[in-house]
């Protein structure tokens, strides 16, 4: 087959030589955009991570200047020197198989970055993904010039419709397979979770028992924990076995020193991630430390941690009722609550429902459509205005509405407890919003919160104020209000808005174990 005359005159070296400045400029421009975006990104609260961010910004700035110098150099090259550089590049990437392998590697790198980096340090990984894509396109363009003659000849030899269609189909199927394999490997080895944990800037302070891990090691392990479906209350943490975190087949966090004398009082803890133990090893969660304090003070008890990440008080109520229904009846149930009820209401603008109800409603509707054989190409429910939750929730998220819903759940828990002979104790957890004075780190966390969640800190303080007023007016004897427990402490206690480290858990445990001992018959 004859090749068009324009093709026979094509010279890859000459074309690439004329394009060197364009490629250098195309590589520099996205890097400059990335450098500016990194420069404007907010600094993380922890100084060590802020220093890391400054190093990345500095390194990117230096690389930007070097690429700009390269572009200027390419612009000033004379014709013979440009051809010499182009000839070297054509020789270096002259193998078609090497070019295909490099293109495949670039595609895989972009797929890997796309899958692994969502929600991981977005101020850094977002610009990184953009830069990787732009550079891949620039590199692909250079390879296209080098191999244009071969690709053109290949096209002319197989330009029939079926050949082109089959090639396109092969490329699409290959990309789908590559995406599926990459996604599977990342999920199987928990690469995204480990990276997310390693980049978690929240500082941790561990009780010195000779085995305290670096904070990065702990967060890398905790980030690998996931949740699975659980009827009625929606989810529970999957079974997990690690160096610092262990979760049973039932989805319960390991609690140490819980094997009291057979028949000794059973104490169940309920709540969200703070009672589950985010940021703490198994032996130093609040339930574990309460169990050890009871044991050290001659009070035998079997303590179990039924806390689940993200639970609001309505889910605690459901899980508590389920335990009673299946005969798992404790002498005492402790409910450690507060933050999740307020935060869920703030995010969803209604009170009394768990996190992510809009997403859950959309998933349910998508499942219904799929079972009917209808394709689902986008979320079937895009906003709360499509749903009427008035039968189950309070259509406002004001402080009074949030407190009233929590008080209603408290009454329901008390009623169930009375029916089954279970004493109950409620602990209103401390948060960063009520601590004073704040450390430098905590001040930066609070400033980030006010920037990202406008009005939330005021809402939480309003809820605390209303709750304190009700407690004083009605003289509650089953509620421990820990709002101010960390006041007058000059050390870092909070790792974020609500979670505390092991030393903070120790103070919480020391504050509540006596109330627990009194209720289960201890001294």
C-alpha cells in the first residue's frame, strides 16, 4: 500500500526539534499552577506537618524555576543544537514497544493516583494528580511525534472499520481491566488506608508502657479499620486484628481486664468513636481504663465496649435494645454521647438521624432501580428537598431541637432499662469547644473548624448551655457532664474537635469509674 507523499517527507527529529520549547513550556505551566495552589493552601495545625508542607512548597518552587530555565534554554537553542537534542530523544525512545510500555505506565500511574488519593491531604494530592495528568499528556505528545511515522503506517495498513473498531474495543477493555486490577490491589492491601493514616497530622500522646508506637504507625493501622452492614443500627466495625487495635467477630473493640469473676456485674459502654477509642490502643480506651480502675479498687466487673464509630444516640438506643432483646442484659449501661448528635444535625439540617442519611437514601433508591433492571448513571437523590423526614426526625437543627431529641432518647433508654432491670448512666462528653485555655495546636484546630464549619462551634456551645441549664434545674442524678473537665490544663488533650489521646482517656476514666462502682455495688 502506498503511503501519502506528505508522510514520506516526515522527519521526526526535525519536528521534535521545532517542538522542544513548546514541550518545555507545556511542562512548566501546570507546575507553576500547582506551585501557586500549594502556596495558597492552608497550613495543617501540627507544626511538623506544616514544616513538611513548607518543604513541599519550597521543593516545588525550585522545580518550577528549573523548568522555567529549561524552557528558556530550549527557546534559545540554535537549529543544529535543537536537532542534536531531538535526535538523542528519538534514539532514547525509539523503540515502539518501549513507548507503549511507558504509555501504559503513565496510564497506570494516573489510575493509581486517582483511586488512592481521594480525601487524602487534598491540598497536596489534588494538585499532584493534576500535575501527573498534565505531564503524562506532554510526555505522550512527545512519544507521538517520535513514532508518528510508524503509527501512520500502521493505520494505513489496518484502516478498515472492523480493524479500527476492534482496536478501540481492545483499548477500552484493557483500560477497564487495568482499572479493576489496580482498584482490587489497592483495596486488598489497604494502600489508600495506610497512606491516609500516614498523612494523618493529628498528634497522639500515649501512656508510657514501654510499647508506645509512633503516631504515624498507629494512624496507619487505625485507618485500615472499616465498617460492615448491621441490621437496625446500620453498621459496626469489621473484625480486625492489629498490633494496637483488635475488633471481635461481633464488631466489638477489645477491652482489657474484663474477665471478672463469673457472675460479677456486667457493664456495657455505648457511644461513638470517642468511646470506641479512636487514637488509643486497646488497653487505653475509656472502657479499658475504667475496667482497670475498678479492678485496682477491688470492684469486680466484666466491662464490654459496644461503642461504634459515628453512632448517634438513636443508634445507641437501638443497639442497647437489641442486646436486651437477645438476653445480653447488663447490670449497668453507660452511654458516652454528645458530639455526634450535634454534628449530624449540623451537617444534615435535621435533628435525630444518623450520619449520611441522604447518601443512604440514595443508595437504597439506586438498589431499587437496579433490581428493576434500570441503569443508574447518577445519584437518584441529589438533595434533602426530595425527601420528607418529618415522620422520624425534627426538621430543624437548632440547639433546643438537638437537646430535646437527646433527652427523648435518654428517656427511652431509661424506660428500657427499668423494664429489664438495668441501671443506666449518661456521660456528656467534652469537646474542644469548651476547653480553656487552648494550646497553640488546639487553637489552630479550632480556627480550622470555624473556617470549614461556620457556625458549628456556636451551635455546640448553645447545646452545652441548654443542657447545663436543664441539668441544674432538674437535678439529674444519671448524667455526668464532662464539658469542663479539661479546663485549666495547659497541655494538648484533643487531637481534633472531639477525640482525645490516651492520657485524656485516663482522666475521663478516673472521673467516671466511681459513679460506675457505686451503681454496681462497689465500695
